């Protein structure tokens, strides 16, 4: 009876903790990545046809971009100016809330080969120049390279780059690393299925295939969201989002806390059952030994 009550509680909490959002499963089936801005709008990027489509919280399409080459969307935290970089096209562009082009920056005319670009703000971009193996701080408003720093890392494995408070955060296929501008390593840890960075004030978030990790000034990695069955995950300032089985779900921090408490209860319940089983097994062994001794062996 106790186990049945626990299972009922688990199912109730799981249902209450997630909210299915009204987005057609066909639109999610081929999604390569997903982004959520702080207004609840969702952006679906499909690598198959290089399209970026924006939907409101009710699933209504707001805008769509048809791209000729693959782009890496940096962030939609400011939906009025969304930066995106194309290694193939060697350019960065900014688009508005309707996914219309605002500005395009062509790197081919000034630099050798840019592997990664990170727009710090609406004036400066940090560039990893693979040919010269340098990190460049570039002011695109006045077309000036402000600073240049040698970078001796492996360019081929780099997935994403972020620069904040004179620290360089590098995400590669197997590692998350932090350097100062002299490229002295300050922190490094292994990571799997990493996709990109997201910064929230002083907190650096690492978005992976099915989890979101937090890295703060204390240099501790904390998992703030995880679902092994998720296809894609993301978050905004209010909630967590995931695509699972071609359906879109939203989780609030409060409901996630309920799930975590439920998981702890499940672990405790399992521990109690294991202890009871061990006691029962031990009792059976003692009983068997007594019977053997009674038979005179």
C-alpha cells in the first residue's frame, strides 16, 4: 500500500511539473536547436534547410529566416537584436524581433579565417582567428581591432566561445575551460554533449543536449536542469524548456523543486526497501544454517 501511494504521488508530481506547449510536433521533429527569449517566444533552428522560425507562446509563427549557409545563433536574450555567426560565410549578422536583417559584418575583407565570433555588445565582437591563432577584440562600429591576444588552444574542437570580465570561456567537444587574457588556464573540467553558452549576470550557463549546467565565481559546476530523455533543452529567466518525443514542455523552478523532492523521496523509499530485503535475506541464511546444524552436518 505504501509503494502504491508513492507511485501515485510520483505520477501526480510529474504531470503537474510539466506543461505541454501548443507547438505542432511536425515543426519540432527536425529541430536542430531551440531558444527561448524572456517574453516566452520560441525560436526553432533547423539545420536541414537552414531556417530559423520564431513562435509566440501560443504556437503562432511570428517570423522566419531562410538562410543560405548554416549559422550559429549566439543568444536571443535580447530579442530586439539577435547575433548569429556563420563560419562558412565568414560573417556575423544581427536580426530584429521579426527576424529581419539589421546589420551584416563581413570578416573576409579584414581577417584571415574566423573560427568563432562572440558579440559582447552592439559595438564589440571577440573573434578567434584560426590563421593567426589569436583572439581579437574588434570594434565593428569604427572597424578597429582594439586588442589581440595569442591563443594556443585546439581550434578544431571548439564549439563555443564567451568572454566576460577579462576571462575567456571555451567550450570544446569534451572540455569546458576558463582562461585569463594571457591564456593561462584557470579552470577545466570534462563535459559531454555540450552545445553553447548562455550568460545570466555573473553566472555562466552551459547548455548541453539534455542538461543545463551553472558555473559561478566559486568555480563549482551545478546541474540546474537535466532530463536524459530530452532531445533539446533551453531556458529563459523564468522557466526551463525541453523538446522530448517531438513535444515541447515547460518547467517552472517551483515545479522542478517538487520533482527533485519527489526524487529524494523515491531514493529514501528504495533505501528502506533495500534494507528490509537485506534483513529478510540475512534471516533466511541464519535459518538455513540452523537447519543444517540440526541435521548434524
